[in-house]
């Protein structure tokens, strides 16, 4: 049983196509996942910053009240 040269060509071509397609799809998927992770991370830190600023403002108000009462 002999394999024709054309069959080997198509097989190799199909292999290259799969490798290139997989690389591109994997890169796009990886970029999308990292983008989503970055957005959620930034949102979490923005929430923490808002909470910290609120606590800081409350402390400042308490200090002003204490200074006024003295």
C-alpha cells in the first residue's frame, strides 16, 4: 500500500491550518480572559477605594466635631 504524494501534502497543509488557527483562537481567548480579569480587578479596587474614602471622611467629621466641642 503506497501513499500518494498529494495525500501527504494535504495532510501537512491541514496540520498547518490547525496549528495556525489554534494559535490565533487561543491568543484571542487568552486576551479576552485577561481583559475580563483586569476589569473585575479594577472594579474591586475602585470599590475598596470608595469605602476607604468614606471611612476617612467619617473620621474627619468626628475630628471636626471633637474640635468644635472643645
